[in-house]
C-alpha cells in the first residue's frame, strides 16, 4: 500500500513539473491581429497576428501569422474583446498588449490593454 501511494505521489509530481516545463512566459508584447474564423467551432475566439508592434523582453517576429488566444482583463474581470460588435467581427483590427504565455504549441496573450478599429474596406461600411 505504501509503495503504491509513493508511486502515485512521484507520478503526480512529475506531471506537475512537466507541465511547468511546457508552459513559459514569453514577455510583454503588443500585436496587431484579426479575428480568425475557424470552421472547427472552437469554443474560444482566436486571432491571427498580422504584425508585432512592440516587444519588451524578446524578439517575437515568429508570432507573425500565428493564431493566438487573447484574454483581456478589466477591473480584475475577464472581458470579451468583441463586446458590442454585432456583426462583421472579421472586419476589425485588434491591437492588444500584455503578457504572452506559450503552453505546448499554443500562445495566449493576457492583455492589459487593447483597442479595435473597423477597417473601411470591409463589411460594406
């Protein structure tokens, strides 16, 4: 019984350490991106990086063209950055700034600032 519990404990510790090794902060970054429509029906909105505007800690040129998730916090609450947009979400440019986290092959930007602007050439506006 003791050996079984010890084995489970060691296995759990290894899983935690492995998860920590696969998740890392990539520093503070500001990106220009567009909403990425996915046919697969992802539950979380994703954005395609058009360009990297500023970087605080690292060279993030590799982000251009990547799909990332953006989580925006305002007053310590998570806010959907598409709030108030009724249609044509793909017609907006989003600029988001915050800490970039890489977990496995996925990137998440925990934004502390963001702006959005409707592109004139889109959505017959």
